[in-house]
C-alpha cells in the first residue's frame, strides 16, 4: 500500500530505490524487535460490547466526525483495539512479536489476506507481510528459513494462520519467504493465494533477485515452500487481484500513480504458471481515456483489452512503469492509486484510493459482456461510487465482498484516524463497520519495521507528529460469512469480527 505526495497525484512513497546507505534489518535485529514487542501478544482475546441490539443502518452512515470520547457516533468501544456496531464482538491473534508454531517470531506489517475453509472445520488464513522497499525496509535479510527463500536478500513473506470455528488460533507458520513488499493479492477458486509484490527492486542494494511479481502460495502445504514468480503476470508495482471463478482470468491492480488495470488470461484454466497473456483495460473508441477526473457515477464505458508485449521488462527496477508505458502506447485507460479488488456476481470491483475530482477515492466495477475469458473479451466499466467528502470515505484500500453482496473497504487515509467502511449493495449507501482505537507513536512505527524516511515526500510521520492510528488492511470474510478478518498494520494485529451482518445491510 503506497502513499502519494500532498495532492494525491505524485510519487508513491517507497517506490524510489534507497540511496541513503540504509542497512538491512538483520535476523538478530528482527528477533530483538520481536522480543521488544512481545507484550503485544497479550492483547489477544475476545472483546465485546455486551449490547444485543444491532445498530440501524442510519446510525452507521459513514463519517469521521468523532464523539466526545473519540468514538464515532453509531459505534461502541468493543475492546481496546476496535469500536464496532452495537452487538458486534471481536478477537485478536497473531500479533507482531509473538512466537509462531514454527519457532519464528510473527513478522510485522500484516497486509492482504486470503481465507479458506479448513477441512473438518475452522479456517486457514494466508497473510502477507509488507516488509521491504514499499515501506522503506531495504533488502539484505530473510525472515524464516533461507533454504525456502526466492531471494535470500528479500525481507517480505507470507504466513499461514489456522484458526477454529470460533477464531481461536491453533497454528501459525511462515509459508513463503524471500519476497519483497507483499501487499495484497487474490484467493483463487482452486484454493491457493496469489501474493503480489508492490515494488520492482532488483539485484543490487541488498536484493539478489528481481522483484515485482505475483507468487502462488498453497495455504494447505503445512509449511514453507520455495515459490517461484509467475513472470507472465507482469513485473510491476502490483497491489491486489481478483479471479473470475468461471474462467480463471486474474484481474490485477497497480499502485504506482498513474496506473493501469490489467488482467491475466491463462493458457490453461487454473494453471497460471504454465503461461498466459497479460492485458490492460482500454475504453473502446477513446484511447488514453482518463478515469481519474471528470467521471460520472453510473455511466457505462465500453471496454476492450490490449496486449502487453513484454510482461517482464528487463529495466523494471529502474523504470517501474515500463508495463504501464506499453499499455498507454496502445491506448489503455489511466487510473490513480489502484488498490483492492474483489469478485462480485459477474464482475470485478476495484478501487482507486486517490482517484476522483476530490482525490478521496473511487470504486469501479468491470463486467464482461461478450467472449468471457477469451483474449478478445469485451465488457463494461462503471463508476459505482466517488468520494466527495473525506469524512465519509478517505482513500479506500483493500476491499472484499460481504455475504450479502456489499463491498467492505479498509481506509488508508492518513494515520490520524482510519475506519472500515461498507458500501451497501445499492452502491450508494456507505456505512462504518469499525474504527481503529490503537494509538501509536513514531517510535512504534519504526520498531515495527515500517520506517520513517525524511528523504521521501509525505512519509508516515514526521518528528513531533505524536499520536496517530495505523491503517486497516486485508479485510476478508470467512467462507461461511461468520467472521470478518482484518489487520491493523501497526503495531501488527489480526482481528476477527463477528455479528449479524445482515442487520447492517451487509
């Protein structure tokens, strides 16, 4: 998840290669950080409001104007970490610094997640950890066993957490390592997780292998495996994805400002690594269309797709927009800060955190209309929602589909205050689902591995910034719709929220 400069349209934080001589976070340093933060593990446990009556939708209308006790009206403090609608409860587990089942320390900066049904009951969660270049953590060390690492200088990884039906943690371990800046990703219909790298760093400066790829993780492997990148899916600043369950086509967002919107059409359904074609979205008859400004909610834009001739450009480390330039040369549409993606009904919903006339975010839906799953597929693009008030929605990031067909979004609006918002199935009503109550200082930002860098524009916190609230990340419902799992990136906690989702329109 990147951050832009002050007007929301500039250089993404952490994309430049570091030149200030920063050294990597060594294995011993990381273990020390984990021990120093072990107290966070004590936060785990169930919390609840004790209120049986579910809140009405009107009381949850999205806003950021807090009440006298710092809690948004319509929500109640359900525990030390979260405010939720009345009647909703949550648990926490998998905190940064706690010991995992494999003997390693739980890594920091949890981001995108996939949730799968565990045979015999419970759930298996794959959780990315956005350690690396996109959060100013230079390469040079590996978390977990170097034997299974793609790059022995890559600090990023994905972990697996096994929980029972009541969201009690049973087992956790590192499933993939040696990557960099694992941001969001996508669950596949065949039961794997696609972990996306949000950077294109390469050999040199601490990295031994090229990065900027998508990796496929098997959440049921039971331990770490050496995973190799699916290079055909592009080397770029990846963010998230969503898979068409009927065709296995993978839709991909990009977060480098400006951005394209892409899809990967595999040669063989469900076999992504065997080859395929990467394409970028184009508005038919309007080459180079600008989706960022001057858009109308509900307007239907006809879409076709253009081929990316070189999905693995050799100069990607120095030119992270190498793929975007290919796309734009063929008339592909322009987006800004592509973030989360989720499949809903017969189409993919994705958001652009800095898009729109006010720069507060857009939510789009693409739906195939002809030759679905073919390379010459055509479809329609519709703007579902555009924020005109940051108090209602400020920079939507990771998102997922709710049991009732709503869209649940994690805000990444700027660390002063962040919420989980819900766009109801009518595509017009926004509600607030959760508020982050965990206050953090810059020192905790630093110790978590999410480093403050004064050499980059508008980085997380400046000296004297005091208290703030980290972003939410990775919202995903359990397959049975009971639990909403979500991360608080700093200090690094996974929350499992439950309640009557239908009562609030989700």
